[in-house]
C-alpha cells in the first residue's frame, strides 16, 4: 500500500466583528482607576483575526476616554484602557476598525457617582412660631465632587439645640440625591436661632451641611396687667407690670411696645418688653381711683389703683375770736 500525507492550513476568514470586554465595567465619576479593555477581532466563525487596527470610544462620549488599543496580535487580541468621565450615566464602550469593511463591537459600561463631597440643606420655611406644632419640609442634597447626585445614601438630621423643636431622624437619598425630612416647632420649644444639620457617613468618613433656622414668637395675643401696690398714697409711684404672650404662650419678642393709659394721674408710656414683660409706673397727686389700661397690639388688660391721702404734713390752727 502506498500513502502520502500533506498539510492543510486553515486561516481565518475576514474579520467580521469585535468581541469586547471591560474590567470593571463600572467606574466612579472622575476616578483615577482605569478599567482594562480586551478586544478580539473574529471572523464569521469566531476565529481570531490578527493584524486588525482597532480604536475605541464611549457612547455617549461623556462616559470617559478610551486609550491604547491598536493592532490585534496573533491571538486576535489587543488591550486598552477606559477612564471614566465626571458625569454619571450608562452607555456602551464601542471598539471599531476596518478589515475589508467596517467592523465593531460593544459592551455595556456605567459611570456612578463618586464619594460624597457636599451636602446642601434646604428648608421651605426656616422661620416658624415657637411652641406651635408647625412643620416644614427639609431637603438634603448629596453630591460628589463633580456635582453628581448620589442615590442610596442615609442622611441623618439633627438640631443644634433641643429647645428648637424636633426633626426627622434620617432619610435615604433618591435617584436625584435628595433625602427628605420634617422640621417641627414642637411643644415645647422656645424662641431662638440655631442650625439644622444633615450628615452623611461613608467609609469611616462623613460630610455634612447646615442651614440656619429660627423660632420666633407670634404677635401679642394675651396681656396680663398687675399693679403693686394697688393702694398707694398720693405722690408715690405704683409699679405696673404687663406680661405679654402670643397665641402659643410664648413671650413676645423683646422690644414689643406696650402703651399704658389712665383716667387719673400719670403713667409712663409707651414701654418696651424684655422677656415678655413691660414695666411702667403710675402716680397721682389727686385722691381717687385710677383705671389703667395696658395695650399691645390687640391684647389688652385693665387694673385699678386707689390713691389715698398721705399722712398729715401741715397743721393750721386758727382761733375765733
């Protein structure tokens, strides 16, 4: 028997597409870490094709920069790198070239927000009436260093003083980086100013932001007038004390004006409140009852002070005849 052998070499057909992989496929915005791109040019039977010049880009281009790549080796491979852009988004990394026509391949990639950098706090109504139970919405906006919103972050809310009321303990940011809470001028709470702070913790660090808040008294609602003493000798002062509160029981703001009027004698007026109290005096050189009215806004109260003769100071003696 006679036999003979020969060698047949099968070579790849023309490159038809590019198989692309990226590791990792997700990067943080503006990250200094580069992902490794592996691109393989293959024919219609998925055989690797060497000598194919490949270039890459991201779609959209805001997802970052592709570098490296070049000509495929004997295994049909070429590598490159992808560095993320600063804008959050999802898309594709596309590798393309020409080999008897245009060829290309894609893989999915995404740019996620970087670590928290800033926390902005907004309050719809930063000024409420103390002790009122009034509420307002608080919004915390969490962003990375590139101003991208960060979802899924737990935000803790706090007040600089417990006398300023209460606020929702925490909230979680939505897709727009926003977490919501409620600030309440709870009962009890006191007039005053302070800060409402939102804090985000991550990887052993934290970021926070604050906004000024104020609790104030409402306009005068109730006035209580007292006189000490209520019986006084003529020519000597009786002290008048007006205590003014708003509808929620708060002392009115310092400097609130109180007027004192009387139908007998003279009363010092107007007077300004300090810690909700305005003080005046009344005196008369005439015997009788003084009816005093104290007024602040729509709040009013009355009090009576009796003025009686002083002790004798002069005796005049006459004889007839």
